C-alpha cells in the first residue's frame, strides 16, 4: 500500500533504519506525557522494545506498521502514524478493526498535521477495503481525542488496555 502525499505532507513506511528518528521523537517529555508519564525513551528501549513491537504487526501490503510523516516544503520528519489491527498485542486482536495512532514533535502541534496525516492514511486504507477504525488515548489527552473526533470517530468505551509492555485505562473512539 502507498499513501499519496496530502496537501502539506508526505509519508514513508518506517523500518528499523528509522530507529534514530524514533528515538529523537521520544526525547521530548511533553510528547511522552500521555504515553508513559513523560519518560524519555532510551536508545536501548527503541532498539529492543519499540522496533520489535512495530515489526511484529508490520505488513506493508496491508499498510500495517508505522508511517513516517514529513513536511513537503522542507522534508522535515515531524512524526508518525501507527496502523495495526485493534488490540494487536492483546488476547483478542481485531483484524477487521484498524487502530490508528500518532506521535508528533511538539514543534508541529497545533498546525493540523496529525489530523491531516491520520486522515490521509485512513483514506488509503479505505481504498484497499478497510472501513472500521479505532483509536485509543489516555482519557486526559484532549488533543488526541480532538483528532479522533475530527477523523469522524465517536466515543465507544473505556478499556483497561493491557499487554506485555503497557497497562493503562484508555478511552476508545471508533468509526
């Protein structure tokens, strides 16, 4: 699957070669606030935990994985969009319900980039037959919840999300 450039952004499939970018993104405590309380990721965590996790669900043909987001005007890497079956790391993953997620540099916040990128990815997934989407967020992460609403998602339920790495109460929004 390919994602066409949107108005201001371009998209590239993330591989292990992007580990430095993934680490750089996680060095802002505000970016990490609603992910793990603001703890910066170490290079070892990126290499030994984060990269193997996204490789576990990566399937380029279906669009599953991480998509690096860059600005068209200056080719700055500003974040990523996650695409995977909802609940992939739980006991009951849903391959017909695609989870969208995002992480963006603080310098790009408030400019509509995350919404534009998530919508571009969602539209590309529509084109290959996916039509159910969900996203999760910490209940206090109003910025991500606002993005979910802009993507046409509605509150579905709260969930105690738990897998081998994460455990927290999240809100679930779905189309």
